[in-house]
């Protein structure tokens, strides 16, 4: 049986690229002293003559094909093939060849990880593995898998971290890392998570890769684009495993957001920061030269209240008082980072949501709407669009409390009459809100920005939002009219907190006047004839309060110039001491010119607290007819 299993035909490739049959025999693997290594020997079955003697060389590209064929090249234009009678014999010899490869690779690894190896030799060894990995891409899938499994078994990943201070070693190691990620993302994830248990964040392999991406000196960032693709593969839940005992997705994403996300977002946060110390730390920490835009002397603090901003700055451009990265290479890098963060918003859940909320990340991203590079402004807008596309009320509240539509609307107004991709992208964002009927965002936009947007008539988007808002307002009023009069209020959205305060006032008044418990004991119900007196007292107090509220309402002034100031702090975004930033309109004087003495808000701020439950909109025939009509010609907006 052994003879049958080892029975082979030997072929050589001739000059005409045809295979010549050199004879039939039996193959074995034996150490040959003259060749100084394990070799493949084939002796003819007819007379025992030597048909083939070939040393197994790790540098030789062996290929296993069709389960019974092993093909390789001995020298230039000299290809050999062994065709086995049985698959078992082919597998046996193939295993011998792989063992020799592993033995050879082990010797190379020993030199690579030896501290005594000098820098030139280490550089040579790392480049050898890089070329070896590149060559593996030409192998058959099963051969390539065997090769990478051998590398993993020998410890290729920890070996890559040695000598990373050398630029050439770092570059070659990054390329090897790329091949490993493409082969098995799970293998790489498992390694980096184990590595985090015994190493600082700064020297984690995945963070070294991110730093390499940030440090790409190519003006077109070709290497950075490649590495960003690898990071996307690693954090993509679609290729993460989920088993009964282990959930790779949750474990790896916890690791990534705790140990790596701050490295990835460092250039973004630094380039949108007014803190010089933060920039200095970034430069020192990442040990490379990078161009940053300095904070202009005429910048305003995030904590500056909107009412204190000079009326000389009309709505629109904040480019004179906000930092933004106008260096082309920096803008390219930030666009790549934003692309990956947008991917995170779409494919991750609470991990990216917590990060955005804790870092007030969307506010920082929207600073990039001021960049002179339109592609970067579009990346920032796409990030916000992806967030709004989730229709998540946590995100919606974060956006409205932080007044984060302001930089988007300013960018639209700055764009003026130019009909370009930025204009279309902004319009599409608001059109999505209208079509999807996102009520909280619709109310916020109409209440705070409609005066600045109503002149845009070449699309029906903003008028449509106003219509939706008014329909919902009417619907809420109808709902209020349908409830008992004791709960009725003249306010548009009656929130639960205000309702509880009025009820508490009524019961407390009853307690003070009558000297009784707020809630009567069950066995002694309150007499029915006491109710009218208490209700009368409640309504009198309520009417007095409403009258006082009306007197305190700001008076409307004649239209004037608009100014939106992007001045909310992070605390405002988190709901502490937040105030809605509204359109500021200078009051008109007798001669029609605007006065600079008083700034009064003309829009109604959103009511705090939870809202009354909303209902679905009915079909709006008037709106459909309006949309079907041809759009009006776009007017030129004032510069």
C-alpha cells in the first residue's frame, strides 16, 4: 500500500510550455548530505534509477493543486511537477514540505527577536517577511492559509513590535500587519486584546498602526488610506464571531473604545480645539512634525452667551472666529478619520453613542464646516447626516440642546447662490427630516431658524417643515381641547413637569386652606361639595399665573439682520444650564435702521422636560399638490 501511496509521475515544463513526462517512480523525503538539507527523491519503479533529487527550499514557491499535484520552480524557466496516484501520498509529502518551511521560519524568527541582532540585520529580516507575505498572495488558498497559520504559531504579531523606532522597520511591519488582518481579523483582534492586559496603550500594536496612519508623509496619504481600510475591517461587526461562551463583538469594541479610540480621534480633537496645551501635548506625544492652524486672536469662547456677540457680525460666516484645518494634507487626514467615525455611527451601537456624548464630538466635527476644503465640510456634514439618519431621540436631544444645526445653517447661508454639492447635501439633510417627520428636530429648526430660512424658495423643504410644525401645533391644541378643562393650558406643548406643578399647587392650597391631608384616607373620602370651591381657587391662581407669563413674554420686533452664534458649551449639550440659541434681531428705529442697544429673541425656545405624546400625521394633500408644482426659480440671496 505504501508503494501505491508514494507512486508518482515526474513532469518538467519544456520551452514550448508543455509538460514532458520524465518517468514513473516512488517519492520520498530524505536528508541529503551533499545538498545540506531535506530533499525530495524519486526513484524509477522500473530500475531504481534516480529520476529527481530536489532540496526542499523555504524560498521556493511550492503549490498544491487538485489534491494530487505539487508544482514548483527549481530555477528560471525550469518548472517541476509531481503527479500522485493517491491523495494521501500527496498530503504526506506536502506536510513534509511545510515542516521544512516552519523549521526555516523558526530560525529566521530567532534572529529577528534576538536583542543582539543589529539594526541592519533586523531591517533585512523584516523586509524578508514582508516579501514572503507578498509572495503568499500568489499561492493557492489552502497553501496561503497554511503559511499564515505557521506565521501566527511562530509569533509574528509580537515580533512586529520589535525595532518599531526605525522608520523602515515600522513601514515593513505595517505591511505585514496588513496581510495578517486580511487573512484573519479575528486572530489579530485576539492578539491585541491579550496584549492590552500587559502593555501601555501607547505601544499597543494597533495604536502603532494608527500612529503610522497619522504620520503618513505621502502627500496623497496612500498608506493612510490602506491602513484606514484595515482598521475598518478590524472594527466591522460583520466579520466578528459570536459563540455561546464568547461574544467577540462586545469584547473587542470595549477594548477599542477604551484603548484606541482616543488615538484615532486625537488629530480631529486637536485641530478643532482652542487649547494650545492640547496641541502641544499632541505634538509631543506622537513625536512627529504636523501642521496646525493656530487659534485666531479674534476667536470666541464656547461659553460666550449669544446675546453678547456684536451685531456687526451678520449670520453666515464664522470663518474669521473659528479654527479650522486649512492645510490640505491635514484636511485629507481628518476626512479619513471622519469616514471611519461615520462607519462607527452606522455599525456600532452604544459604544460610539457614549463616545460622541462624552466628548461632545459632533460639535467638534461641525467646526470643520468652516474649512475652505469643501470635501472636508462634506465629510463633517455626512457624519451628522448619518447620526440623524438613525432617528434616535437620544441623538436628537443632544443636537437640539447643543444647538448643533447652527453651523450647518451658517454653511448653507455662506454658500450663497452657489448651486453645488454642499448646497445639495445640506438641503437633503433637512428634506430627510421633513420626509421622515422627525418632530423634535422639525420643531427645533422652525422655532429657532425659520426666519433665516424662509427666503429660500427654490425648494419647498423649509416651507414644508413649517407646514409640518404648524400641523403638529394644531393637533396638539386639539388634543388639549379634548382633555378635562382642569388640565387645559394655553401653551402649545404642555409638559408633564408643568402639569405636576399646577396639580401640586392645587393640592397644597387645599392643604393650607382646609388644614387637611393632601391625599384623603380611603376610608374617609373627601366630600364632593368641597370640590367646586377648591377648583375655583385653583383656576383663579392659574389665571393669575398665565396673565403674569403673558406680561413677561418678549415683544416681537420688525425683521432685521440675523446672527447665529455657535457658542454652546459641552455642558449645554449634556443638558446642564442649557439655553436655546435663537435668531437675534436688532429692533428697528423710527428711521428704519437697526439699533444696537437691545437684542431680543424672536423665536420660541423649546419647552423643557418630556413632551405630550405625538401622533402620526395624516395625508397632507395641500403639501403634495405644492410639491408636484414646478419649483420656483432660485432667487439670489443677500451676500
